[in-house]
């Protein structure tokens, strides 16, 4: 049964400030050395915007902390994503490739260090423990996923599902700080925004055969690949031209884009059931911002 979600607005206590977390993060993430020699993953803007909105619906104390909580979570997520983007190679690549890898290691450690500093400076010791626990859970989940990858015990759909769960983990640690009547909606929307951002990351990752190693496209092709194709993939002996042919043959980008459309439609469906005008306005703004970013980055053309 499809029931409307009825929510009592709490916006009258304190009007929601404009979302500006990516701008607040720039002093911690924008460095010439990094930008010249390597490329960072995108900031988790969809999930962060969603967290900011839901933290804005609560008591005044939580309202004062919503920017801080969202900022540090975005920085930690960027740290994890930066470390994840480091290419795993068996031999020392040397030169610019090695410099890029070293910078990513240092950048990830640097971004992660800020969450403790900023929370401790604000006296948010309890939140330090909560986020630290979430990071530990993330690392355990990631290790289990890597183990399944190594043993070749993974389908493309299982890989995608595990990746979405990983991308939700830090943000789920804030569920106790969200108004109780909103937690069901929060978790459903977080799952869909995480799904959408994960798919966008996989579309980017799939553009380069080296970066795509063990990603969705890799697992999808392995499910149906001919023996000679499987050998090329597993021995990493495939150039960009042949990789593009394989992706097209097995419709990897089409499948991912279809999943992205479905996820966006699910978000839109959830928003249609919300009766609180202030909340739905904020969530529509977050969705529109996410769709615009996808259009600008060329990841997908999705109709709002």
C-alpha cells in the first residue's frame, strides 16, 4: 500500500540556512600540488546535502551542529574515496604515476585527520567516537568485499549492492540525531542517493580499463565473457580500444544508466509522498542540484 508521508514541520524554530558544505570544504581540499599531479574523487554532495536537510529538522542544538556534522562526514568520505581510487599495481610504476599515488595516500590521510580536529575543537567528543566506529565498520565491510573479489565469489549486482552499503555507512551513523518520525524516509532516500552516486562513480571508473579493475563493468563482463576475453581481463592485458568494445558488447554503460534512471525515479516517488512543503522543497533542491551536477560532469542525461 502506498501511503503518504505526513510530517510536522519544525522549520519555524530556525529557518534552514542555505546548503554550502562544498564551499566550506574547499579550504581543506583545494591544494595546487594535488590538483597539478593527481585527480581527487568528487565530493559526496548528494548524500551530504541529504544529511544536512534531515539534520535541520530537529532541536536547536542539533541545528547548530548540522554544518559541522555534514562537513566532517563529507571530508571523511572524501578521504575513504581518495584511498579507494589508488590503483593497485604489483610493480613500482615510477614517475608521474607514483607521484599521483603518493599524493592520494597523503591527501586521504590529511582529509581524514580533519574530522577529529574539527569535532574535538567544538567539544563534540561523542561524535568523534560515533564516526570512528562507522569508519571501523566501513573498513571491515570493505575487507569482506575485497575477500569476495579475490576469491571471484561476486556477481556484478552483488558488487554494486555492497558498494552502495559502503557508501551509506558513514551517513547512517547520524540516524540517532535525526527526528524519529523522519528516520524511515531518511534511510530510504539515503539508499537511493547512495545508489545514484555509486552508479555515477562506476560510470566514471569504467572510462579507464586500469581504474575499472574490479568495478561493476569488470564483474559484468566476466559473467558472460568468452574465455579469451576473461584471460585479458584477469591478466590486465587490455588496451582502451578493446576495453570500450567489451563495454559496448556487454552493454555496461547502458545497464548502469538504466539503473541510474530507476534510482532517480524512486527518489522522485518518495518526494511525492511528503506533505511538508518546507521539507519537500529542500529535498527537491537537493535532487535538482544532483541532476545538474550529473549533467555538467557528463555522467548521465536524466530528466527531472
